[in-house]
C-alpha cells in the first residue's frame, strides 16, 4: 500500500496469469528477442574488437608507434634525436633505420620490396620481429657481411632459403663508360621471419644499418628514428610535443597518420555492424508494442473500472509503462549476462563446436590465426545496455497512451 499505485498494479499485471495465451506467447517472444539481440550485439562487437586488436598488434609489431625523420633528407644527428625522445617518460624504446624501395632478383624470380636497415641490438626495443623469426636470428645481420632477412612469403616468391643469395637492385644509377646502369649488390639470406601480415611477409627485407647506409650512400646518416611508446594511444600527443622540442629540422609522425585509412575503415565497420545488430533489439521492441496493444485491448474493462475508481490517465499510462519496462529490464539484464559470458568464453565455445561438427571456422593458413579472438570492452556493454533499455521503454509509450485514452463508459457498455 505504500508503493506508487501504477508501479503496484503494473507489477501485479506482470505476475498474473494471462487469460489470453497468445499474449503470453508474444510476451515471451519479445523477451527472448531482446535477450538474443543484446547477447549477439555484445558477442559480435567483442569479436570485432578482438580482430582489430590482433590486426593492430601485428601491424605495429613491424611498424612503429612514431617516427622522427629529417625534413631535408638523411638524418645525420640521429643520436641526439634519440636522446631527446628517450627523455620523455612515455617513450620506452628508440632505434634508427634506413629504408628504401628496391627490386630483389634471384635468377628469373623478381619482386619489389622495401628494405629496412636496422641495428639488431636496438630493433627489439621498437618491434617484435625478432620474436617471429622462423629461421636464423636478427643477430645474424653483421656489418660488412651484407646479410639479409626476408619475409617468409617473399622468400617463396624468390625461391630462396637461408644461405642463398639475392641481388638487390636500387633506383640509383651508376655512370659507366658503357652508359648508366642501376646499382646492384649481392646479399646472402641469413634468416626468415613471419609476422602474419602479408604486407610485411611478402614485401619487407631487413639489413644491418651499416649495410643499408652503404647501399644508399648515406655515410653516417639514417632515414629516421623509430619510437615505441608505453601507450600507443598517446602517440599523437607525444608526436606533437616531440616535434615542438626537436625544432623545425625534424618531422614527427605517428601510426594514426601512417595507417589512418585502414584503422578508420575498421572503426566504420564496427559502427555499421553495431547499427545493423541493433535492428534485432528494435524488432523485439516492436514486439513489445504489439504485446502491450493487445494487453490494453484485453484489459479495457479493468482500465475502465480503475478510471471510475478515480485513477488518473497518467496513472493508467504508468501501469503499462511498468509492464513494458519490466520486459525490457529482464530482457536486457539476461542479454547482458549472456553476452558477457559468451564474449569471455567464445574461444572455448567455438573450439567445442568445431570438435563436435568436425569443421574449422578459421583456417590458420588463410587468416594467420587459429583461434577466434575476443576483446570485451565494458564501455560497449554499458552503452548496449542503456540503449536497449531506452529502446524498449520508448516502445511502451504508444500502448500506454492508448490505455490512458480508454473511455470508461464505452469500455463498460457491454459488460
């Protein structure tokens, strides 16, 4: 008796047995629709987050969080640039590099590639390529020996193995009495790596920094300095601050600029997928509308009696809003619980389904991964829960408004 009248009657209606079993069936379908919609939305977004995290980790395992380059070409004073960068506590690693585009030739096999000359002892501070060596090691790159480490797919294209030699053809030309000829140099393959991204496995080779500088005639200069940060999301802010401290002779870029289009596409894909999956919740909300409309029709005599006893129209509205809100609340909570449980255990669930039916959803030879990654973001869970509840609450307004407009005399005429 101390509870608000609409809340008390609305909760009584939700617990009462339905005289119309069809209405009860539609109510259950509406509830299950919300549960399935919220569960599917959380699970799919978590899997997409996992894929995006996996791809980003693979890209940034070879690329750098930020790069310092000279605006005038070769970076000669690179030790000073490293010193200023490492003075920032957010920077955890720095290494120089020399980069160039070349042609790699082995007999009749030819392929374009990007050669990146590095210091093996420093490279581990800015990339994890050393952890993905399938033959040899980065330490096998020694100055003056002109060794090269190739991506595994690139070695297949060139048909070379560790110990074989490849010819590097650079864009620069050498003037000879016979005319101008491209500069060429023989390198010995000392190792292979596989990071799981075709862009790198198919098109990148690694040299020692001194060999790369000799090949490009840079003397003591380098192409730039690569940086690794404690938090990659701070790369834009760190880049701006470093550019200000280093002065006008240096230009600092970060991974959000060099891979902007790719990561923007991934973000857009996630938004659109979320919008499409929200349609499942919207369909369930439409079911709530139809359920409550039928309940209002079925309860017209009860509504009329409450009106004659003094219930105001807004109280009648409140009764049916409570009914719809109950369906939305229970469905959303069950969907959140199911979505969180499935997102946290999706790898185990998928593995069980694969064993049960003898199928493989993810071929490691195609996708470079053998499991379905999942990364649950709690802000996604909160947003999905709030929007799903508001959507179901919105669906109650029209039926509740119709209930408030019931005229007692018309409803009781034939009772």
